[in-house]
C-alpha cells in the first residue's frame, strides 16, 4: 500500500491514468476546421430569421471540467483510496496473524470499540492477503488460520465472558499455539495477571507482538456488606487520578412486583484514591427487595454486584403477654430481648395480627399463653413456610392449661401444671446451673459461665419424644430449652422467663450466643467451604459479560465444595446460587480482587483503541463519478437543443441540481431531507407500524426533545407489556408531512417553541385523524397549563398549532371521567411535573347522574385530544436497559410520582383502545336489579 498523507492506495499504479487528463482535455477541446465560405443568392431569403435553438461550435469549459472530474473520480476510485490507513511499519507483515483476545468482563465496557478496531485489523489483513486466526483466552480453542474476510463475517458472534482468563485457560492457550511462525495482536483488557508473562514470551518466540489496550479507567463494584446498621457499597478503579463521582443504583422489585430502581446514590473517589465507599441506610423491607447493585453507565459484569442472604437482616417481632410494669423497664418481659437483638436485627413491635402480614423471620412470645383461633391459624401457616417461633415461659404460661393434656401445635413439648421453683424462701434446694450442651445441640461447644443459674422454670411432661427435643438442660437433667420442627419452621421454648425473674441467663453473654446459634440475632454469614461439602447449589440467575442478569435456565448445579473456592469460568458462572436453606452469590469482583494495570516490556508496542478508523473511499468516488456523468448527459442534451422548451437558465439549474446530487454522494456532506417517501419506504413504514400496536410521537425538529419522546414511549410500551394484555412494538417517530397517521391509535406531541407549523396538507391529515378516532396528547412540558399554557412560549406555540385543528370544547378532567378508571383508579395525572389541570373533551351539557350509575355518562367516544404540561415523556423515559433517564423528584416520593405517571399512561392507552368500556360496566348492577336477578 502507498500512503500519501491521510490517504492510502491499494492499487497506486492506476493513478498514472491521471497523466492522460491533459491529453483528454486537448482532444475534447479541439475545434473543427473552419468551413469554406461561398456566396449563394438564396441566402438573402434567410436574412432576418432568428433560430431560438442555438448549438455551440465548441465544448464549454465547464462541461469539460465536469467530464475531467468524472474521469478523475473513476481513476482514483479504482486505485483503492483509503482514509486514515494503517501505516505503522511495525504492524506490517506478510505471514499468518494471530489475534489474541482476553475477552473478559473488563473488556465489555468498550467492546464496540474493540470490535471496530478488530474489523479494521482484519480489513488490512484482507488487503495484505494474510491468513488470520482468533484465540480467546477466556475460552481457548485451537486457532485455525483462514481468510480474513471469513472472520470479518463472524465478528458479531464474539462476546466477552463474565470471568477472567485464569492460569488454567492461559496454560491451555499456550499448549494450543501453532508451531509455525506468526505475528500476534493481543487485545488486552488492561488488567495485570501473573499468567501473562509466560504467554507473552511464547508469542514473542513465534514472531512480532503488538498490544491493543484501552486507556479508559476501569471501575468495579465489590459485594455489598452490612456494617453499623448500613449497607456498605465499595467501588474500586484501575487508576488513581482526579476526584470523580459515580452513581450507584440498587435494582429490585417494587411492591407491585415490577422491576424498578429502588435506590440511587452517589459514590465519590477522592483525588488519587482507587477505592471509594458509600453507606446506605435502607429500611429492612426495601433492603430485602434489592436484587442487584450496579454502577450507572458501566457496561460490564464487574460493575454489577448480586447480594445474597448475607445482606438481609432478620426481622424479629417481639410480643409480651403483659407489658404493664408501671415504668419498671428492667422488669419488662422484652427488655433483655431488645438489648440482645437491637444491634443485629430489625425489631417489629405491634399486635400479632399486625406483624404477621410483614412475614418476619422470628416471632418471640414472652409469657404468652393464649392465642385466638385467627392468631393460631396465622402463626401455624407462617411456621409451615419457614418461620421460627421463639417462646419464653413465665407466670401466665405456668398458670395456664396450655399444652397440658395434649401437646399444643405451637409448643415443642407438653408441660406440667404450676411450674417448679428452686432456691427460694419457699422451696427446697439450691438454684440450679446449666449442664454442658449435648452433642447435636445448636449450642454445642458454647462455654457456660459459672454465675448463670435458674431459680424457677416450667417443667416438661415425660414423653417418648422429649429426649430428641431437648437442646439445653440443667445439671439435674430437667429441660431448659426444647425445640421441634413444624413444616419448614421451628418452635423453640425457653422454660424460663425472658427477663431476670426466673434466672440470670438473660444477664449473661451466653444468652446472646444462644440466640445467635438459633439464627435469630445474627445475619447469615458466608459459610466456610468445608461447611458446604456434599451439597448441591442450583444457579438461579447468572451474569453475562456486559453485566446483564439472565435466568440460569438449564445450567447444571454446582457442588458445594467448589462453589466458593473454584475460579469463575464456563462451569462456574457468576450469579446467585440456591441451596436448601439459603442463597449464595458468586460475584465477578470480591473483596480480595485487586485492580492493577498491566505492564508490558519496552520491546512490545502498545496501541490505543482510539486511533483513526480506516475508511475505504472507492465506493464513494465511483458513485460520485456516476453522478457527474449523469450531470454530463443532462448538460449535453440541453446544449444540443434536445430538451425542448428548456431555457438557458433552467438548463443551468438542471446541471447545478445534478452536481448537487453528485456532491451529496460524497462522504462528509449533509444528508438531504426527503419531502416524500418512496413507495418501498412507505410500505416498510406501514409494515412496521401495523405489525403490532405501535405508539408514536410527532417529530419536532429538536433532537433532544425527540429522543426523549422516543425513550418515553419506549418506557410506556414496556409498562403496558408487563402490566396489561397490550403488547406494543417499539415506538416510532412520525413526520406529519410525509407519514400516514391512521396506523397509530395515539400520537404524543411535545410542544417546542421553535418547531415549524404544519402545512395545510398536514393539517388535513391531522383533522381526518382526529375525526376517525385517533387521539393526540399535547404536552407543553411547562407545568403551566392555565388557559392551555398560554403564559409560556410552549403554550403560545400550542395555541398557534391547534388553531386550524377541529378540536371540540375542552374542560379539565372531571373526577368521574372514564380516564380516571380505565385500568387504574387515579386522581392526579403527574409526569415530570404534578400540575392537576389536564384538559379533555368537555362533557355534554345534559350529562347527569342517573339511577344505577355511580358516574355520569361522559364522552361516549374517546376524547380526540388531551392537553397538559406535565412532561410525561420525561417521567416515562428509559434507556435500552430499562433504567430511568430523567430524575423525578427525590427519594421515594419521586419514584411514587413516576409510578403514577406510568399509570396515567396505561389509563390513556386503555382509554384509546376501549373507549367507554369502563363506563358501560357500571350499568351492570342496575340491569341485574331490573331483571330481578
């Protein structure tokens, strides 16, 4: 290849044809011989006549220039010009080329740029007829050298993996290297690894090595932890540098079960720091809903962290049989339980029927003897699903008949009447101490303090199952703590009080340890690998290289002994794994992960991914030559007088038009605006609009507003898909001048002061659209719709646009309008703003409330227009991954406002599709009553 400045030529010898241009100019410019002049008397008869069609005696200079340019474009185009050709001497070669790709999660953030760089690399190899092979280190396979054109057609199948190439993969890659010599291009992910050096040395032994590496600063997210009552989020970046703020988003399911961003907060890297920390104080219910944390804008698996059960604090409901202690806090049945649990769990207070719907992990009943039938049924069902019922004895329980004649379903054993008192003034014997905990007990191994003693207790009735249910006892062999399984849950009874009346156990640290062993006061810690031996863990959700969470599908289970220790790879993907009693997350980045930039020897050239892209120009130049030759034909016909009726001025205009069309084919020129669609384009537009229900927005000419409208309708379409039976396709942009409107049930029209006024033909289409049942949602986006928003530039523009439209009288949406109940029951219609006044077609003057109807019969047909200024598209807008684009309000109030905005959009679409369906339904009670049913 010959390189001249920013241009390169694959066939430079064809440029010699340019030397023939002067010769061609002379030939075309040649003047024919002068005619012989002879006197002929008949010529007198022609004097005074004028010929309107004149033919020049030589080729005009501008036509010659046009032809020279056409011939030059053909010659240069055939020479294979390339803009920004690769001219690095070190990259030149003629032998086989091996492309080595890390293809790890850290490559995913700029994967599109890597694909473009790889495509340019293969294009150059194709010109140089070099065989090429690709070796991916995350899943190494024996490289097969083949034509570069074949590999270029398969680039779309290359994807990054959500793990790093480990020692095993690198060793396998070294073993698969061909024996012959070849050059290597290593597309590195930029992370340092001990296994790089041996592979690099092996590649250098075969030939020249060049490294492609991105200069971007990689950012990754560590697994969330819980400390001091807060969720702690830690992020790390590859390089230090200036202070930088990133946004952390917590994704999960909202109360309606729909995916949503539940929390978003900024995390700051200090100047020069490679690690930043964020503390989030989240309510227990919200924390339990979060399914993943991710860095906004980062598109790799390392920027996503999946929490497991270790993040979720247990919820414990504390209920006492008698709290009336006249202010003596230390005598309260729940005082010591509060002290033991408040640092590690979320405590729920309230009546038993109030806390059961919250589905707590543990319910503690302190000296509660009697439960109502409803409470008993609720607790039994809760136990069957995995709850833990923790009961403590006391005077009320000892005096009751609970679990006397037969074992109560909510008690682990039968009890003797009256209880037992030792060590008191009216009793025999000394206070009893605790015996060592038996083998198999959850308390096994705990050290028993010498000062722990028991003075009173309730006694268990002898029973064949008693020995199996005792998990702690006194030195005389009487049970102190008993337990039984109920479905997936358990019932545990402490035969002493929860306060210090009957024993000193609540005053000791042993009490807290016993609660921890019962998995009540402690969060589930990450188990040791040895603890998981012999278990199988089924993947629930896994991550791909770009950080997207997908269902695990039919992926096989993973042995417990390898789940925590084996490196991530094809057999152990990052994701959430479910065991018998809990879930565990394997994240790409862990607390032990250190992000360190890769270093390369001085002899290895390192190139970035941002170098100029190679652009072949041959096609553009040949297209330009064809356009110039077409202009030459038109000009030649005009000059020869064969375009009858054409004036010189019109001829020049035609030539200029042809030149303009030719110039528009060249790269870098602005795209011409088409006033009318071709037949094929119209058919394609119709097929796209009618294949499924499609929402559309009117093009305003403001790119930012149009893009936001497109994103808003995409978010509304997704909401309709997930919540209703309506399954819209991707929204479309509509040009009022060229596009058919009848395909769309709803048009969203954001008002921009600078947008052009539609033409009369467009207004005719709009009026026909409104009369035939279509609806237009006009949105001034100014939150001021008093008098249709006339107080703002957008409002004045709306008045100007709406004046020629056939719009009926309007009124603010009444409370009993069908739009308030087509799908959701609504009172307000917020978007980005919360202005109440939204205008619809006014009700008929005779609309009255009649018998059997809770609502007036308003607007039997769909209102043709809805006018407001709440900027609904901003509230609906989402990016392609479903994340909101525009912040609405702050905190939960803002997300609630966004939710109501989505509901308004659903109601609006359902109103368009069903009309007065909801109004008709209110006739049913009256009709049934009249029929005597």
